[in-house]
């Protein structure tokens, strides 16, 4: 892979991260495009349906929601809860739950209350102008073994997210180093 930084035409000042062009075998892409692709890869890697435990016999996503022009925006995700296990992140816009349009946080709450345990809950959300669909199957935890399994699964999911984030940061750092090396090589040859 070959990376090259584009300079602004008059000042020879390095371009900003958004203006920086990354060249590879697929053509030129901005760093923002790479980040979006990584987010899409992460969202696509979540398998359906996601198993989650109900809280007091009721489905709970474990996210904080705010009104948004499109659906409701996720402003906080609680580790290990259903929304986290389904891959939701801050900034996602939930637009549908069980085929019911979601326009307010109350709509989301109502859809969750009416969802029967054991059957898959269909969750539709938007991230980076792309629509994603996930299924979450809620079940109750009745025994100590189930609670241990839930805690272990939650810990594994959290560790997997941390590894994915570290990989993302490593890719971005590697790309930045290559861009800086290309800039340095360009400056040395002038």
C-alpha cells in the first residue's frame, strides 16, 4: 500500500486530516472514509441474533436516548447490556424497533415494553448514513449459572471491543506515520 499526502497548492502547508488523501489499490480515500469503513466493518461483524438478558423480566437496551431529527440518538451505551452487545455506539440513530417507527425515546420504551421475551427483537439504526439491522433475543436469568454466564459474556464482549478499538488506533497511527514519512521524503527531495 502506498500513502501520499496532498499539500495545499500555494502555501506548501500540509493538508488537514480530512483533506489528506490515502492512496492504495482501491484509489484515493480520505482518512474519514477509512474511519467510516472501519465503523461499518465493526457493525457488520456483529452476529445476529444477539443474546441478552432481560432486567426484572423486561427487555432493556441499556442505552440513553435523546430526540433527534431522525429517530432517537444514542448518547450513552452501558457496557454488557443488550444495546452494547448488538454493537450500538454513541451517535447511532435508532429508527425502528419491531417494525414500529421510533421518533421519541418514549416510542422506544413503548416498543421494548410490548416485546415478548424469548422472541427476537428487530432493531434498525443508522450510522454514518448507512442503515443497519440487528436482532436481539432477550431471556431471563433465573439461576446463578445464568448470572455467571451473563457476567462472563459481558466481560468478553468488553475485551473484544477494546481489542477492536486498539486495532483501529494502530491502523490510524500506521497510516499517519506513512503520511508523515511521505511528507518528510517530499521535503528532503526539494
